C-alpha cells in the first residue's frame, strides 16, 4: 500500500500544471504543486548561463562561462518568470505539504464566502 503510494508519487511529473501558475493542484495526482524557477548566473560577469537539472540539482550546461571563461556561478530563485528569461530558467515543481493543502482550502472557502457576501451587498445597493 505504502509502496504503491510512493510509486505513484514518484511517477507523477505534474506535467499538466500550467507554467504561469504560482501554484496549482495537479490534475493527475491531486497534489498542490508550487512552480519554482531557477536561473544560473556567472559569479564573475553576471551573465545568465544555460542550465539543466541533474539528479534534482541545477547545473550549468557548460563548465566555463562563454562570456568570460569563469567557472564559478550562483543560482537565483524566482516565484515568477519573465518570458525573456524562460530559455535560461529551470523549473522545479515542489509539492506543498498536506498540511498546507488543508489550510489553503479553508482560505479559499473563506474568500469565496466574502465574495458572495459582497455580491449580495452589491445587489442591495
Ligand atoms: Zn501530479
Ligand atoms: Zn562569466
């Protein structure tokens, strides 16, 4: 049973979550997933370097910076990505814990209630 669960969790890549969403429920496995974007920049000349994921770690595609020949780099993290950066950015889909899923649902319900109340007030006026 637990093995089945882990297997399912491992297999879902959450591919149907829209790239422009901050966070969304995966339609395939039901997990609340947060889109996180990462860009690698050269520590020396600050240019954006193309990168890839290797065993869930972000690594530059090439050993040396094509602009200055440096090897040092740093990783910038973004909640949202600019379209101009999308070619350099690496997307990691982080599953948010079950506890936060629960509180998020409550929050949405409250907001919908407030919206409904506002609508009623709007109609009365
Ligand atoms: Zn999923
Ligand atoms: Zn450089």
